[in-house]
C-alpha cells in the first residue's frame, strides 16, 4: 500500500506515479517518507513484466512467424491491457491505504463511535487485502498467457520472455505478502479464509508455472 500523508495526497495525485521518470520514482521509493508500499511496487512489477511480454510478441513477427501472427497480435493487446490495469491496481492500492488511515482516525469516545470506527476499519481491511489479491489473479493470468507462446516466440528474445515471467511472478509473490499482512485485521473468518486459500493457491501456481517455463526457456538457450 502507499505510505503517504494528507499533505502529499493534496499535492500529488496517484495517477501521476506512472508519469514520473524512473529516477524520480526510485528516489521516492528509497526515501524515508512518503514511499510506495508493497502493493504499489507489486503493481509496477506486473506492468514491467507485461511490457517485456509485449516486446517479445512484437519482435516475433515477419514472414518466418506468419503462422503465429494473430496469436502474437492478441498477446500484444493483452499485455497492453495488463499494463493499464497495473496502473489502476497501483492507484487502488494507494486509495485503500488512504481509506484505512482515515478509518483509524475516526473518533472512538462513545460506543456508537467505536462501532462506526470498527465497521469502517473492517471495510478498509477487506479492501486493502482484496486489491493485491486481484493483482495476483491478473498477474497469474498473464503468466499463463505468456507461457503458451514459449515454443513460438522468436529465439532472439526468449530470455526476455523469461524476464517477463520473473517480473510477473514477483508481482504475485509481493502482492501475496501484502494480502497476508492485512488478513490479520479481517474479523470475518469466512472472508479471511477465502482470501487465505485463494492467495496461497495463486502464489504456489505462479511459482510452479514460472519455474516450468523457465526450464523450457533455458533448454532453448543451450
């Protein structure tokens, strides 16, 4: 989630994050305050992975690859959509943290105020876990799509396909940590159990698929 302050939120909108230069973003991330948190970094990793996947599909073109032209065109479209979605996830992650902090700041002097605050905190906690969980789901879907072009991809960029998978799996695993951090704040046991089961399964499947495809890629590099 985005570690931020009210003053920063007033002067810098989340939409501007992807408009920063790489240097500016790294300097912000490395500073003591305010910096993007795990969910935001996970979304950025997913966008980087998707961009590499798009590059691989774009380079797999020409007469030699005419038989997979439509497939690669669809991959490019999917990757470009994933990049946009990653920016959306990043924004939502920032907003969810802002919402949780706002709930924490609600008054709690009376029983009624305590109830209102507790309800708001639970809603914010669920949102804070659901955003990175959805990022995990989408990143795994992108990994699955890229895994299907391992045999067809231009061998000159097959290593870049591996990098794409690594970045996307990094997004899955990073987002999973963010989900786990927020699970402890969710009192609804059914929701917590559902998030736990889904997240653990996605984390495991993503890691296994990444290793499987990387092995195929390494065999092509020999």
